C-alpha cells in the first residue's frame, strides 16, 4: 500500500545532489513504495532545500533493515562524540544559518534597490 | 527505403493539458492513429511518481486501441522538475489533494474527448493510491467506466493506523452513493490495504446503492501485482487483469 505517512523535520547542514553541494533546510522520512529500489516498500529519506528548487534534493531508499542499521549507526556515532563537540556543532550551525539569513536579506535589499 | 504501412499504430509522448484550476500541466499520452472513433482512458499513476512504469501502462492502452493520457499529478508542486523530485516535493507538502486530483482527471478527460477520433466515452484507471483516486474521480465526474487496481482506503478507516495523516487521506464512504459509472475492481487476496474484508465491504456498499461493480481478487497476489519491475509482480494475475480491463473498457467505452 501507499502508506501516506510522512515525517517532516527541519535540517541544518549540507548535502550533495545532482548539481553539487548545497545547504539543506528540511528532511522528509517515509516508508513507502520506492522509485528505484526493488523492495516493495523502503524507508525513504529526502534531504531538501525547496528554496533552491525541487532538484535540490539528496534521496535514499533503504530496506527496513538497512534503515535501522543506519539510524543505530548515527546514534552510536553521536553518542561516542564528546558532548562539547556536539554543542559546538549546533552553535556553529546556528551561527552559519544566521549569517546566511543576513546575506539573503542583503541580496533582497539590493534587488529592491535595483 | 520502402514506406512501411503500419496498422494498430499510435503515437506516444508528452503533452501539456489543462489541469485543476485551469493550470497547464504535463501529461503523457498515447494517441491512436486510426481515425475510427474510440474511447479514451485517463490513467492515474501510483504515488511514487509519474514514471517509466506508468508511462508503459499508457502505451499499453494505445496498443489496445484506446487513446490514453496520464496527468503528472505532481506538476503543480514543482512544474518542470524531474518527476521523482516533483513527487518528493508533493510528498513534503502532504500529498495530492482530492480536489486537485479531480480537476486533473477532468482535464485529462476533456483532452481525450477533444481528440478527432474520440467517441466521447471516457474511462479512468488508477493503481495503488491511484485506485482510490480512480473511484473518487468516478464519483465526482461524468465518466463512463472506472477501474480500481488495489486502491487502499476506498473503504476502511485509516485513522486507526499510527502515524497516518488525519486530513489528507479519507475513505470514500460519503462519495460512493454518487458513483456515476460501472466500476471494475482488481485486488490481491494477500493485500492488507485494501484487505479482503475491505473489498467485501465495498462490494456490499455498492450493491446496496445499486451500483455496477465487477470485483476480482487474485489468490497468491498482494498489492501492486501489475508492476512488472517489482517483486510484487504476479504474472498470472496481471495477465488476467489486463484481459479483464480490456474487456471492461471495450464494453463500456464503445459508442
């Protein structure tokens, strides 16, 4: 069946898509029919930046076992990292997003002035 | 080189058609060359996308002698994008709204009726999520025949499934009394969505409302048994299903 179930989250970071690297803003996670994988249902993840167009997307379609293994590996990795590095990563990402926001505002002002 | 004389020829390719709210949307069409009047079929693709597998279904209808068109249901979400990217954008927005689906199928039907070799009769067929949407269209538009291939939540309540969105997928109980044309349903006996009990419920409701419903459930088949590139493909069910689809549309879409 098509499950219709979709988890949507905000994302900070970067992904590499068909046209190279780009900043990510959101992610969707769902278990449904895949586009390419041969399993009948897969755990699908789309990491996207809709502001850069629908093609700004990194997609994976994983078997349920592979998806669980990936999720557990991510959590194990994060758990193994010293807490201050995690805090630093969050703070740097927030700063980077703030700077990017200012840059976008700046371009908007320039565009209006032109 | 000698010019070949082809019979049974059709042309297939991409076309822009009117969709919901007057928007121009992309669609994939198979147009029969023979000028003799014939019926048309609107194909509703499955949820993953407007893709190679569903375009092959459109061409199959051209081969069977029907004009056919399949609107790209995610065009509204990302015009011009690669179909899988558009599907992802649509998914992130919550899926295809029911009113938009009806508008797009209506546009596809208008496109087919306007063809010079149309006899004015239009059918609709959908697979998976498109099965439910095919029934929805047949309850909402003046169509002549409809086929539901294993569509979940025509009957059956999705609200009890954990994580299921509450607003954008609802069963069609309130629509079924308005079904405007004969319906053919093709299901897998091993499918859970729709389950055999939900298929029986649909049969009982349509009998109660006095609607024409031909239903077949295939033993040894589950969901998506028509999809040739999937492990769910069941050749015997698919072969028999195609024969029933051809007979059903030939009967109800003839002038």
